[in-house]
C-alpha cells in the first residue's frame, strides 16, 4: 500500500503558489472541498485561475476567494448564484470563461485520462464555438474542445482510505471524480479517513492512483443552497 | 384564456411516455414532474448526477448531499442511481435520455434556441443547456409566447446569443402547442379560449395553420 495521507489541510496544500490553476470539485455548494477553500483564503493566494462548475455564493465556497479578489480567472458553466461574481465579471475585474457543463466535465475527464482534445456537438453555432476547429461526423457538426491543464485538483469525497481510494455520496459526487488525476497534483479531503483495508474494493469510485494527498477535513458545514421540503 | 405556468407543465406532461428517461430544466419544466400520470414508469434525470429523482424531502429529512440541478434538496426513489458529471453528460450526449424539457427566452422558426445570456444584463452561464440541446433528439420547450412588453418570443431569427441551432422540435407556450418543421412554426393546438388570430398576432415568425386547430386537452 502506498500511503497518501497527510496530517492536515496545511500539509495538503503544500506547494500552491500565486498564479496557479486549480480545479475544484462541487456542484453549487454540494460536494465542495470546504477545508481546502478555507486554506486558500487563509493563505491569501493571489491571481489564481479556478476551474469549477460554479463560483459558490457570496459568503461560502469559492465566493470567499472572490470577495478577497484572489481569483484572476474563473472557468465555469453557471455562475448565477453569486452577485459579487456578476459584479466583478461585468466590471472586468475578473476574467470569465463560460463553458457548457458537459464540456467542462469532459475537459476534466480528458485531462485525467490522457486525451488531449475531443469533439462535441455542444455549443456548435453559438459564441462558444468562436475560434474553435469544427468538424462533421455522421452529418452533424461538432467543435473541438481541449483537455484542461491544471496545477492542482482539489476534490471532496465522503470516505477515503490511506491509499487514496475514494467513495462519494449522493450528488456530492458531481465533478469530483473527473477532476481526480486531472491536475498535476490531486488533493482529496474526506469526511472520514479510514485505514487501508476498511473500504470494500468493490465499492471504490476512484482508485488511489489518481490521488496524491488525502486528509480528513477538520469540519464540514455542508451548507444547503436551496432548501426545498414538503410537509409530513 | 392563456395557460398558467402549471397548465403549461400539465400539457407537457402528456408528452411524457411510459419508459422514458426525462431531463427537466429549471423553472416551468421542473413542474412537469407533478403532472406525469402515475400509471406509467418514468425516471427523471438531473444532470448533476442522479437518475430516479424523487420529490422534495419531508421537513427535517433534507440531505445536503442530495440536490437537483437547481440546487434544491430532493430525494432518491427506489431504483435510483448516482453518477459523476462526466458520465451524466455521457448519457445526454450519447442520446440515452429520451426527452429533454427546458425553458427559452427566444426560439426561431428553424428551431434555434436562446436561453442563457442577455448581453450586458444577464450573464449567468449556460449550465448544461448547450449540451442538452445539441444532443437530445426530443426537445420540448416550455415558454411564454411573449415577453412582458408583449413582444413575440417565437421569432424569424433569435436576437439573443444562441444556445443551440436547429434543435427545437416542439414548443408548449401559454397560448399554443407548436411544432417546428421545414423551417416554420406549425400550429397544432390552441389554449382553451385562445383564437388562432391571437396566436398569429403573438408569433413573429412564419406560422403554418393547417385546417381546424383543436383546443388543448389536459
């Protein structure tokens, strides 16, 4: 067993520098690496490019980095929940690349699986296709999209073991698996870290080979963005 | 009478057939789930990673790790499955989802759709809409026929940045059910009490009216 554990979030974030590109898992506030985001805020890391489906809300998730103007560029599919984001984007303080959600996921998946580029019909004939190579397959037009390049992938899983194997829960899985192994270094934070041998290998979602560092997060707020319930 | 949003959803629910996997967009499309007949088997897909999405949880039973694409707390029905975003859009691009229902700000008579951006005003992003419209074979758009100023949203050509080209096949609006074929709108059904003339007036694009147009049934 190759042990991937690090003691805490500080050790897990060793080597991060201003100007780097980070991938961050999560959909809305669901399945985001909360402890790592807090550490990025604490270290006041500057001019970073963040690849993340969303940008958090004003006072949680990536919104915390936005508020401190740490983000130079965001690459996302949907940013509607964050007023500060919209302000920084429209004023030109922050650069934004909007990417169709499936293309975003596939550009991560391509990066981690060694595929430099791929063709997708998503965005053909729209401004997303501007400047991109197009090609017809089976009578349908496609655009070429490239794999992302990132320095770090920051992901969050439900359970993990010392070997870096990961299991996700519910829809908190989302972008996390596709980002594992997509950045040069993948750091996973988990709610529960167990010794090797305790996870059933049949149930592992992401094998430890895609993960370089793993730690158990100190605490999880797991904020709900839109609480919708029905009466009993 | 023009339809309410609930009635639009109710009419669209009739298009949902036994054995369908269905992706519902945010807004009116979400309401469709409430009107699907309970004697047929349908599974709802939410692109953030669930098939077999159920209703909202009971108070106190919400799980922050279980949400839909609108970030609302949901439940998982028996037979549900979870998966990651790359697989989710693999399902969509691979045309395994039978029906996609989404909203629109504008639709053109050749089936172009715009629903993600108003330049300089609203830039929230396309989310999964571009992937959905580019790959789905069977797309129904739920929309209001006109904007608040009374201007048509069913146009010769979209004025807003496009989400996808020549992809919409059917529209259910507050006034009508319309099919898009051969680069034209074709009027299929009228909302109860709404005349063909009223629909014609609210439609900027070219619309074919062939014979007697029946009223919608729910």
